[in-house]
């Protein structure tokens, strides 16, 4: 369906009405599927850890939305990322990773895969010269986010892909696209080899299901992902697939509101006297605003900012919000607020936090779809009450 507009594809891709005429993909809860004989199945499936009808529909949908040939969905975003690392990396391999990553992605590389002989270099992937310099003959993977979590840094994805392709090692380039969603950005079309996505976030959109995805055009990588997933078993259940598929049907509509609200919130915070710095790629003050404008449809629903405040004062501010719920995760219709240092990034050491530039006063907002006037009033009141 790639010749049709995104808004049409998000509703129809991956599924045609079945023999009963069901317009929505049915939830097939069967674990196992019958054979005609020991060597011939009745249909396309034999065991749900390998494949299943509801998941197949979601796989096709996500592949279509990301603009790729092969889509594979998982029980969580981290399950997808772990599958990527497992399929691509071996002992002695080297990874060039963005210095600002989701905390669990950082931990997976530094405290799990490092134990199996994988070496990691963290670098500023917005600096293409630094990326090229970091690639060695042993580099098997270049892995980054854009925008990043939680500092919303932007990398030139096409430039990173070119730098990797020019290197003798020719490493796989993989992009975590969670903060953008396939509506705003499609890394495969920019030259990446693999895109990973936490479907838990914007694609599902309602904070009620956990899932992840890998999409690629490379048949050899797809074969490796299939092998790892089948043997590790990180598959989403049929109801989770149903919920993600349902959420995806409204992705474009929701993202337009997320982006509009986030832009207003970022502009409000940029003018607030208690705010030291705002991180939002839609602001012209953002160091890579022009790159974001070139490779993204819009600038997303995530905003981070630093207060002129202590850790305790910052905690007081985010504890005073009424509409912004104090909670981790992101991408749902409801607005969320969190303090990365003691919350989502609590497993990183002080040195690791300093290395990535994550301060104790940093606040991360997932701006929802509520009325923007209520969101601004909520933030204004919370800052006024918390910062003295």
C-alpha cells in the first residue's frame, strides 16, 4: 500500500477481511495449529511462537508504516532492541552508540553485551566526523536514537548512514525511532538498515499495551531476527497485537495534536524565568533544528527542560502538577511528567549521567492531547509552587 497516503495505510495495511468478512483483524488466541499430516499444515501457521494470524497482521502494518519490506513485532521495545543486538553482535565486535540513549539500551550494551566480549564506544552522533572516527574495522553496529531520550538531540540519519557505508567495516546502522514514530520520521528511507520502535508509546498511543518492532529491508537481517525471536520467545500476545493495531489507526491524528501542544509548551517554557534551558527540536534555538526540519514531518510530542532549581526543588515542581501525571513512559494521549535522574535513568551512575549531560534538574514531558490552555496553566502553577 506504499503508493497510498500514510493516513490511509495506517487504517488498512497488513490485513484484508477474512473468510468471515471481519473488517478488524480477529484475536486468534490459539497457541498451536492443526496439521493435515506430519509434514503439512492446514494453514500458514503451526505454533504461535513462530507466527500467528493476529501478529502477522500487525507485522505487515508496521512494515508498511515504516516503509520497509520486513516487519517483526515483539513483547516490548526492549525485546526488539535485545533481538537486534543478539542477531547482529558477536564476541569481539564493536558498537558505535549514541552517547544519549534510553537508559535500558545503555545498560544492555554496557552491562550485558559487554560481558560477552562486545566493545562499545559512545559518541555524539550529531557530529558526523565523530561518528566516522569512532568506526573501527571491528564495528558491526552503529546504533542511535533521533530524537534522543531524554535530551531530544537530533542526528543526521542520512549522514550517519553514509559515514557507515564509507567505512571498511560497513556496519549495520540501526535507529530507535520511538520518539518520532513512523508518522513523523522513517529512518529506512533515510538510509538506515534497521529501525526499532517501542510500539508501547506513540503507535499504540493509550498506555495500555506493551510491544516493540523491528523493520528492515535486508532479508539476511530479517532471517537472523526471526531465528533469535523464535528461540528467545519474545513474542507479543494476540490481544497486545490487537490493541497496537487499533491504536495505529489513529496515529497521524494523535501525532498532529501531540506536536501542536508540545510546540506551545516548549515556547511557554522557553520564556519562563525559572527555566534555564528547553530541549525541543521545533525551537529554532535547538542546535540541530534544521536537520530535524529536513528529516521529520514535525517535531514530536516530547519536551525536556532544566529548571534553575535543585534536585529537591525540581522534584517538588513535578509533584505539583495535576494534569501532567507523574509517571514513566510516554506517547499516550495523557500528559506525563518525570525527572529522569531519579526515575527512568536511576540505574546510571553519577559519572554516566554527567557524561551524557543529564542534570538532576532535568524534567521530561510527554505532552498529551488535552487542551493546550490547561496544560500551560498546569505547568505554570506547578513551577510557581515548587520553585521559590
